[in-house]
């Protein structure tokens, strides 16, 4: 259930929803080197006549919807290994993962460009939009229903495990070992977490066993990686996919929905992927998820993308609040 009074608001009129959803380090299509743009056009068999940058997400580099001379439109994600090495590696992994994904809920890879420095994935255009934030109850229900169907389609995983990264989970143990200013920052953000750091570290240590399974997980399932159109739901951006228990993505999405005033516990009690899941395993997921996000936030320097830090802080604290309530 979504409540209009269950969370502080920015304007006093209702739930605030997610913070700003786009990173600050995007570049426009016309900033791509001419030889790289020409190479992508050769793959497409047509020239680009218009490019529109797309909102949502935090990847550095290009995320543009391109219109071609033959009237087609395609979505391109591109980055340079010289300027954004981590992002270019993510693009390579996403290209490899998406080649093996073929579902009604995921985008289709059309082609890929890689000259050793610049990497670009070319995907079919998805006619849709990001879900409204704060969530509308009916739209959230649609997405959660689609997630149950997608999870069934991704069990067992259709993607080779060797293509995937380790799950982006855990951070409490690292904070406990490091101590110092990051823990001081954590105490300012989340006093309960600082007071229970050892307990949280012990809980996240159970993740390899508690979260084991055979389902392909998106690994970054938030509203900015979801698109909706009519009755269809799409899940985009798959570089952080991993294989685990079927409920993991659902727990991630439900924890973030609390920022819209939704009660994640009530939603979890009704959803087919979480209502029968072992309670302790969900707690482990919440601990590992919040630990990953809040360790990065607590350790972030002045050079960090502030939009990304704000988003990770909101999502990490939402997951932690749910865990604290459950414990």
C-alpha cells in the first residue's frame, strides 16, 4: 500500500520519491570522436540525423536516442576507456549479457562497436517512459507483476555465469575494518547502523549461502532502470547482473518503493517472490544491499558525482530502515 503520509516530503504535500535521477557526467552524441561516430554509423548502415540525450541512470558517456537517415531510431550507450574505464567495462559486460537475453521484458541488442578505447552498445528503441516518481500504486503493481513473470523467465539463468560480475553487495565489514571518518559519517547518516556495525557485518557475511540460487538477477533494479508503455514493462541496463535467489531483485525494488510512501513489508507479504521466502534470507539481502550503498556514501570524496551520492544515500537508507524495522 502507498501512503501519502509515511515519509517526510520535500514540499510538505506528499512523499518525495527518488532524488534526481540522472548523473552529472553525461556527454552529448556530438562529443563522440568523428571516427567513432562514423564506425557506429557503418554498423547501422545509415547516418545519424538527430540525437536526443536520455534521462535516468548514472553512467558516464553517451546515452542517446539516435534518429537515422532511413527513419529508424536506435538507443546507443557509449563510453571511452580513457575517460571512463569502469563504465566502458560495464558496457562490454552489458553487451555480452544482452546478447544472451531474449525476453519480452528486456531490450534487444542490435549491434556493438569496440575499437579498444570506445565501446558502444546499440539497442532497439523502447517506446516507453520512466515510471512516475513518487510511484503511482497501479503502476507499481504492474511492475511488480511483470517482475514475477520476468523472474520465472530468467530461472534458470539464460546467461553464462562466466560473463557476469560478482554481486554488488556488502560493505559493513569494510567499514568496521576501516573505521575513522567513514564511520563518523555513517553515524551522522544512520546512528543505528553505526551502533550495530558488527551485527550488520555478521548478517551480510551470510550472503553467499543465503542468497544462492539459479535466477538471473538484474542487480540494480530501481525505477531509473525500468520503462513502462501501455501494458508492457521493460527492465533495461544489465551490466551488474548476477545469479542468485529469485527474491533478490524484488527486495531491492520494494525497499526503494518506500521512498514513495509504500510499505515494503506489506508489499513483500503479498508478492509471490517474497511472501514465502525465509525471513532471515531477506534480512541478509537488506543488510548486504544497504551495506554496499552506504559504505560508498560514507567514503565518498569531494570528486564524487553528487547526484549519484544522493541517490545511493536515499536507496541505502531506505533499505536500512526496512531492515531495522524487521529486526
